[in-house]
C-alpha cells in the first residue's frame, strides 16, 4: 500500500479514537453521578469550581505572533535569495526566531500592563 494513503487513514483514525475515548469517559462520569443519586443542585455545586475567564491579552498575543511570523517569512524569502545553500534550514530558523521574538515582545508588553 502507498504511504500517501496510510498517513491520512492513521491521522483520522487517531482523531476518531481520541474523540471516542473523550466522550466515553464523559458519559461514564455522568452515569456514575446519576447512579450515586446526585440531584441537579448537587451537580451545579460539583461543577461550580470551573470558571471561564476571558484573558484580555489573548488577541494581542496571537496578533503579535502572526505579525512576527509573517515578518519572518518575508525576511526568510529575501535571505534565501541571497544564500543558495540550506534554504530550508534558514527559512525554518528565521520563522521560529521571529515567532519566539514575537512572544517575548508580547510578554514584555503584558508585564508592563499588569504592573500598572
């Protein structure tokens, strides 16, 4: 069999197995709760510890990451034109450096905002 066919089959198979296991575990947990006879108020108390808080810096983080990666791709396109050897390694390295510097810049900005 061709390797090109096996990769998507294993990818979708693994994804389906993970989703199946997740929903099966959730179902078993709910069945256990029902078997113990917990009423809806007890269930609310059981799950009240989970609070979802929106982080105001999330959009800034992903925006800076995308902008720095985009700038890294542009820089790597220019550098790969100048250097004919190891173009793939140069491109990958510049993209990772740009993404990392974007996240470091975000951290510094967020730290200043949190201190205020």
